C-alpha cells in the first residue's frame, strides 16, 4: 500500500488506509462524539455533519461570528528595561480585563507589568492598517503554570487606555470547563499574530490529531509569535491554548503537528489552586464565573 509523506502520517505512523492516510484519523471515541454533539447550538443543524467532514456548507453568520471572536485576540508585546522591545506573542481576552496567554510569553508578574497588548493590529477591507489600540498589562492579577507544565498565564489589563479606548469594546471569548469541545478529526481554526505581525487566521484547513491528557495536537499552521492564541472549533469556542510544535521522533528539524493545552485542563488546574487558597486563582475563578 502506498505511504503518504504528510504530517498526518508522520504523526500517526502504522497502518494506513487507501490513499496513504492513517486509519481512524477522522473519528473519535463514541462518548466524546456524544458530548461534542451536545455542545452544538440547536439552530446550527449542519454542524455535526461538518465535524464528520461530509459538508463544507456553512451559514453565512460563520464569518461574522468569527470576526466577533477575532476582536478579543491581540498581540502581546514584551519589553525589557528602558522599554526595549523583547519579542511578542499572542493572547486573548477571556473575561473583562483578563487575558490568557502562555507562560513562555509572560513568565512573571514583573514581566507582565512591562508588557503591552495591541488590539486591531490588522489590515482593513481596503488593505490599509487599521487604528491600533494599545493597553497596558497590569500587575493586579497574575496566575501562571510553568512552561514545562501547562504553560499558561492569566494577566490583568487596564480597562481603558490613555486615548480613552475601552477594553470592553473587544469583548471576550468565554472559557468552558466541560471536556468534549473538540474531537479527533475535527477541523480547528487559530486566530493569531504569527511572527509578531498582523492578526491572521489559520482557517479550518487542519484536523485534530489527538485529544489525550492535557493537550490536543493538530495540523494548523503557526509561526513564532502564534504562542498564546486560541484554538477554536466551528462554533468559535476556544478548545485549547496554542503553545508549541511537535517535533518528529527521529528526524531532526522536522515537525509533525502543533500542540495546544486543553481549556478544560487549564481551568481544572486553576480551580485546584483556588481551592488551596491562592488569591489570584480565586479572583480569576470569580472573573470566569466558574
């Protein structure tokens, strides 16, 4: 049987179906499919057919809902002493004045206090650069998981900037603690700032490869600077926090997938520390209405 030289096959290995792709790449466990079906809005009658990969027909509000989701995504600009730029990542609002990104983007409360977030850093319909809105990251709320664990950070953002722009204008992406928001084989999209550049979209031309443990893997394209972006299902719900690529097991400088931390795992970790009395974790749990 012909083997396929693609990331799906690199990742899975083993038995292939006709055409070279791995057996069972489009299906997940029945119990996860049942949960996933239950999370689809009643009026979105074709959604589960899309998950099975049998239809590319979408209601037109898929685009407007995606644009609303994109408002909450921003570039995270990092600085060191003297306001010297020191790299950038992505992040997204998850509650009023609360941002989620990676620990390896914002590692400490002090680092957060020197960072800024930039919204509307994107080109408009006439291909000009829109008017960006810059907000300061504050040290008021900060909670993180080390980069070698779940690699996430919650940080607080000022509610308005020195130009009187309101952070509330950008809304937020609601985080759901329930597992099952995405299943193996389902398309996902990522809204991000690759290479610290303009806001971009990796739209559905990908599949979830695995949903094991605290992580999911997928074939969406990313670049340095995409770290901290939301991985979204077709209902524009965050299913994971993008944070890194997955290297090939034996071939140097070759990658087989990208990986995100499951939102359910992040919230479970956060709630665990809230029950232990961590002040910042308790405040964040309240802001997220968990």
